């Protein structure tokens, strides 16, 4: 009896990731992925339903990591937060920006696939959907700040979405350009000067 080749899955995933990063999902061909992995298309279909499942398996750890990062805040009861904690929820200091960029950089390939190479997959609108999710968090903090009299300006959730999407566009761009970490650190410091939630929301520093 022959022994199953347990290396096939990892070879296919490695080949698929490299091909998706190079050509994007839509232009990537299963035949090329299989050839680079040294396996037949039949072997691929025994393990994956097709090209999109390959893509989803590759990015699932990145998706899970990002969701875990924000779930705690999404579920939080902000009425139990102190004024200082609400205030700090809008603080875009260099350390916070570096923390976010480092978190994304630790998942660089998966994140790059999501923001650059996912067109044609179920994650094709990730670059819009993720800021929408972050908008909900920002607006949750804003409403609590407004309730406490900390925020004096009135903004709609759609306006908040514009601001949040602009911020995330600046987080996406370094990965779209494949910038080195040293450049990302510089950008993190610049972002802290560029973004001022307190002025936007009318919160006194």
C-alpha cells in the first residue's frame, strides 16, 4: 500500500500564495499553481474545491487574527469605561499606529493578499468592508463621548465612514507598495500628525 504524500497540501498552498501575490487571484491559473507545486490538478481537487478555497485557506489566519483583535472592543460595554478610556479611544499616537502596522506586518502576506489580490473572491470587497467594521467601533466611542458631553460636534455614521476609510487607505498603501518596515515606522509617526480625531469630533485635549 502506498503512503500518502502529506507534503502536497503545504506545497500547493505555498505555490498558490506565491502565484496570487504575483498575479492576483483572477489572473492566477490552477495549472500554473499545480506545476509549481509539482502536483497534478487531480491531486489539487482531492484536497481543495478550487482556486477560491485555496485563497481562503491562505488568508484565514490573517482574517482570524484581525477579527480577534477587534472583537473585544466590539463587545465592550462602553458605559463602564472611564472618561479617560473613552478619550484614549481616539488617540492616534505614534505608538498606537506602530502597534497596528506591526500587527499587520506580522501577517504581511495574508494582509497583502486581502487588500491587493482578492478581487474575484469572497474577500474582494475587504478594503471597503474592514473600514466599515472599524467605523462602527469609532462611532460607538463617539456616541458614548457625545452622551457624556465630551464630543461637541455632530457627525453622522456615513461621515465617520469617510474619515475611517481615509485612515485605513493610509494603512493599506504601504502594503500595496511593499514598503520595508523602516518606511512603515516613519509613516506611523507621520499619521499621528496627520489625523486628529479630537478636532474632528470636538473633543478638548
